[in-house]
C-alpha cells in the first residue's frame, strides 16, 4: 500500500492541529501525487545483454547487482572482464556535463562508458572508473549530445571471475533518454 496523500491542516485561531492521512491508491496514484519518487518504483538493475540494457534517466540513483548476471562480455577493449556484466543505455542530453558516479559497492568493481555495444565485440571504453566517489566525466569522455551510450558494470580484472556484487551509482541531470524503449 502506498501513501498517496498526506495533508496537514492547521485550525486558525487555536492551538489545535489536525493531521489527516489518506491511504489512496486510486486517483492520486495515477496522477503522480505520490510521496515516494520514481526511484523507488522502478527496477534499477541493469540488463544482462546489449539488447536488454536498462535505460538510465538523469538525476537518479541506481543499484546494479551483477551476482546473478551472465559473463556475456569477456573484455572491454584491452581490459579483461572475467566476471559478470550488467549494462545500461542512455542518450546524451542537450547539455552534456556531469559525472556518472559510483557511490557504494560491496566488491571490486569496474564501470565502463562505451559508445557501442555488441556482445563479444570487445567495445573500447571512452570513460572508466573503479573508485567510489570518482565518476566518469561525460564531457571529458567526448560524449556528444543526442548520441546513444552504454554503461557496463563488471568486476575488476584483478578480482577474477568471483568479482561480483552490488554497485550503487548516480547519474547527472544531463542524461536524456527519448526514443529508447526496453
């Protein structure tokens, strides 16, 4: 059950206050008047192949879990990927700036920004990070407004096949994803 509406009413001229809590999943839920924002209503884990890549939105937080994903890509350019891979896709917005930043992880991860995605093609990363709090700079990576890009999350090469787990990361507001439907 979701809280769809909470209203606080003050009775003017008195010290009394009344709190009204309404549990309504009907009309207000359909209009987007939910207390909880969209971050809680979507699956934030990435896809397990290029074709199944989940779409990234701007100014969001995602949780990527590679534990049950396949190891569908063995390398990103010269960088080996012996562990499982999760993939996201986005279209660069009109104002390319900001960072895709890992904020928490429970394993030795690697995050790659790639300009194309074909399983087994060993796509060359245009940006990368394996450090919490140190994001991939979209502008410095050469991201061009209107183009489609992918973010791959995997384990570090030194972690071997067992380097799998959860990475949380944030996206900048400059991501736009019109026309991408998965």
